[in-house]
C-alpha cells in the first residue's frame, strides 16, 4: 500500500555560505540548530543586532548572541499552517528591524529579546490553523504544516490507497460509483481516471488493473450490471498529474439471470463459447431530472446552468404563446 511521502523542504533562510557558521554557534550552545529564529532570519541580521547591542567583540557580544538564541528556545517546536509561512516571515523581519532600533537607542538586549519573543508568540497564536488530517487516506495538501524544528514541511501520514468499499447490485440493475473524498481538493486541474480488475478480484494491487478510457468524471455507472462486471473498480484522483488518492469499489453481482436469458444461453451455447468477450465499459453519469431531484449531490454548476437555460426557454415559449393568443383574440 502506497503511503504519502514528502521530501523535507527547507525554508529560505540565510545564504548558504553563512549557514554553517550560524549552525556552529547554535550547536555550541546545545540547542536545536533549525529553530524558528534560524528559519525566518539570516545570520547577518542576527549578528548585526548583537553588534549594535554589545559591540563587535568581547564577552558582551557572546552574551548577546547566547541570550538571543536562548530567548527563542520556546519556539523550537512550533508548527504552523504551511500557507502562513510568509506571514510569520514578515513578523520576524519586523522584529529584526525593531530590535535594531532598540539597540541603537541604547536599550538592553536582556529586556528586548524576551519582549520580542512574546510578540512573535502572539502573532503565531493568531495565524490561521491548518485543517486537520482526515483519515483514512489521501495526499491532503491543505493540511500541510511547517515545522520550525528542522525548517521543513510535512503532510499527513496517510496512505494514498483508500479502503475498498463493497457495492452489491442485482444483475440487470445499474451500479453507480462516486469518486469523492472527505478532504478538500484543489479547485482547478483535478482529473479522474477509472480502472478495473476483472475476474471477481477484491484487490488494491495495481498490477491487476487496466484502464477504462471512456470514464473521466467523478461519477460513473454501469448498466445493466452483468456477472462479468464482478470485480474491483478503482478511481484515481490527480491534481496536475500528481496523485492525490485512489478509491476502490468491489462490485458484487447477485441474482439469477432472467428465464428467457437462460433459454438463449442454452440455444447459443456453442456460439457464445467462441465469441470474444466485450470489454467492460463505464459510462459517465448523465442524470435525468428525476435523478437530479433525488440526488442533490448531482446538482453540479453545469447541470444547474442547463436546468436554468431550459427553464428560461420554456418560460419564453409560454410567454410567446400567451401573447400570440391575446393578439389573435383582440383582433376579433
């Protein structure tokens, strides 16, 4: 079973040539190197702050740098909504500018650093929360979080393959499949593709599936259902060719064939034995008006627009008929 994996994504921080020295300073202090302070500020800015506060050399400079990193230890395990990174980056930029002004005014870094951390914490508490992970499956980009301990982003630890859903349909009836998930999907460039594992297999093994090219929507159906349709249907949801989830539907066909079909099978047994098997085909679901009213979930914008256009056309026709009748009646 496939699982969602993501390569850690480093946040843009200090220039590459200057990061090692910053890491060395923090490592010497015995604190995690990639904390929020290092994710959203660069080494030159941090060093310049302490130069203004304590001068360019001497024990006071060391005390300033140590106080700066110690003050931000409380943020080392911070996690935020990935989409809020820019907001937090702006907050740290404003904080850096404010600390430079305090240092220029001969303020104390022992007071300024804790105050700065407190202000950053208040901003973090006001950031928009990332939506929670919704089990049991799927690559849920909306729930991506940014972690200060490591300066990387992480997705939900959920498999791409959703559990198999069992669908039982009587022979001769229709089977309707809805390829929907509980977590939010991107609004654009979403594609759906369908596959089928024949032979009555109940599986998630991709080697048994073959494409059903005629089906490309999130709703699909088979009618009338026949015994050869027994097996597992899979719907693949992708965004800009990136796999988001795979859904599975095991179709179990029940019921005896009609009597007339039994007689036909007996009469043409030899012919059917050598006839090539037709490929399983799924058709897009184009609901009737009755099906639309019985299934509110099918009221897509396209269907609503079509119904509105038909309603307007019908109203215009009725109006023209009434107007023509009035003219005829008034003309004597």
